[in-house]
């Protein structure tokens, strides 16, 4: 019987039901696009919520809150007419605190407009009243403002231990309660805070030059240097450096040259080569100067911009370099920066506690946040140089300002700056210094414009300042 033929079973091919590669790629891109779209929606929602006060502030459709001093005294009020306040309430702080008019852009109000807008995304314009609290003492600020009498200028002081700005005066000052209808007749500088603008520093610049000398050659070696002043001195290029003492100071060491603010002494120091010009430039650069056009970062005080110091130093034997190292010529420094360096000298470290002006902000919904910043500046000069200048400045104050400061333990350097304003020549008077007393641990700078011998002095204004900040530093 024939065998039955066996059937061979063949496996059927598997059906590929996966999507084509092109479709899979398209799906990945679609998922990525959807993720980006959702992320964009989240970002848009966050932006609408967080930036709503800014947009409302710029739209002019919301009211604004208040800016107060450390004790709650009002420095700006955006919720009611400023004329509701007593006359003169804002006369001393207008060009520092500012307002919402748009006339001034480098002020506390202008830099914190969103925080002052009485608007929140949740409650709209019915949220409440926003506010900023500053470190200023309005009473001390007003006292210093009126101490200038009829003179214009600036004064700024901060607690070199904590960083709190206590006084910041600029004259002339716009009274924001009076408005700007008479803008064309306002005195030049009425809308500027001069404490933040570079000016000719005069002999206060000798502090920077001395710091550079101490860093390069050492404190003891520099203190022992002697140069002769006969009323004027001719440098290697044949140019004359004049001294304010027409008959000269004779042979002097460093302390005597510093106390006498002797131009020939410091010009000879710069030319001597004992302190190489490269060392002076290096120290100046670390201190924040723009030297020979090199970029230097502007300083920042809670959003307010302060232009950096600047000078030109090319050859230690030429007049321009020597004159610049003495605080004339192309050298410009703001009172704020002069004060900052004094803070780094007072603490003896060469690094200053970072100044700040705004200490607290309260949102329209009543949430208060402490925003004070207690950092330090970069190292500007060595502790040895800081200590050396601290001793020299303290001795200078003891020898020449003891009566003016009436017992305060201070250090200081004065300066007379020769200014040429478009052909109009005059002299400004400056005083930069510090107080070491626990009752008033402040660093300060005072500028009186176009001062005459019979006018109020920088030392007299400094005494008013010290008396009015005394005690509040430890509150």
C-alpha cells in the first residue's frame, strides 16, 4: 500500500503593522512641538502674572504706593497729590527719590516702578498700597541739605559696617511737589543726583595715588620719602607743577606732604619711578577707574547707575599724567565712589561693604520682603595699603580738623578742584573721609561747588552730617 504523502506546513510571513519610519519621525517632532507649545503657554502665563505690574505701571492706569525713609517718613507718595504734604517735604530728596512723571530716569522711583504699582494680577487695582522702605534718614538728609546754605553741590554718607546709605543730598534739587511747569527756568543740575556723577576730585585723588604707592613700595618705605617744595616744581618735560603755598613747604616726608596737600611732593613721587606707572594703573584699575579709555564697569546702587571714575596716565614724566594723579586734568570721580573707597579704608581691608538704599518692599497685597544686600565689593587694594592710608588720614584729621569735628574720631582728605566749564573757571571744594566712632561709623564725601573762602566749608557740613547720623547707625 502506498504511503500517504506528507504535507509540509510552511510558516506564514509576519504582518508588519508598524508605522513607516517617516511617520515615526513626524510623531516625534509633533510631540516636541506640543511640548514647546505647552512650555510657551506656561511661560506666557508666568510672564502675564509677574510682569502685569510693569505693564500697568507703564500704562498709567494704576496708582502708585509710597517710598519712605527708615523711620516711615514719606519721601514719595503716588496715591495722592504731593501738595497735600507740608511745604518742603520733598525739597531735599527730589532728584534722588524721583517721581512717576518720567522727567528723571536714574532715581529710586524710576528704577522700582513695577514694585510701586498698586496692582496685582489677582486683585487688579484694588490690591492695596505698595511701598518701599529706604535706609535714608530724612531728618539727617534735610539737615545736611540746609547746611549748604546757598551753595550747590552734593553730600553722601553710608554706614561702612552695614552698607546703609544714610544721607544723599544733591543741590540744586527739584521739589517734585511743585511739578515741572517751570522746567526751563530751573537751575542746571536740578534733575540730577550729583553724588552719582563724576566730577574733578582735586587733591582727594592723592588718596588713590598713595594707595598705589603703598601697594607697590610698601608703607614704611613710602612714609620715609622726602621731597622739597619751593612753591613750584619743574618736571622732566619742562612743565611746572604749582603748589597752593606760594613760598613752598620746604623738605617734607609723606605725612607732611599729605597734610599740606602738596602738589610738587606728589608729582615728584609719580615721576621718581619708585612707584612704577604700571603699578599706579594696576591699583587704579582694581579700584574701578577707567584708565586710558579701558572699559570699567559702572557701579550699581539698587538699580541706580553710577558712572565709573576715569583718568589718563601715559608717561610718569609728563604733565598730564602727574596732573591726573593729583586729581586734575582728565581725572573724574563721583562722590559716591570717593565715599566707597573711604569705607574700604575705614574697615582696613581694602574691600568695602556694598552700599544699599532700599531695605524693604511691600507688595500691594501686604507681603513684606527684606531686600537689603549685605555683600562686599571685590578687593580694591591690599589691607596693608588700607591700614597705611587709614593712619595717615586719621593723623591728618587729628592735626587739622579736630576742632571742626568736635571730638569725633575721623580720618579725611580735602581737595580743591580747578574746573573749566566751557570756558568758565572756578574751584570746587571736596572732603572725603570716615568716622570710626561706634555712634557714627560712616564714610562720606562732600562737594561744594564754586566755593569761596567766606562760604560754608566742607568740614562744617561734615560736622552737621555726623551730628545728625550719630546714634541711628545702631538702631
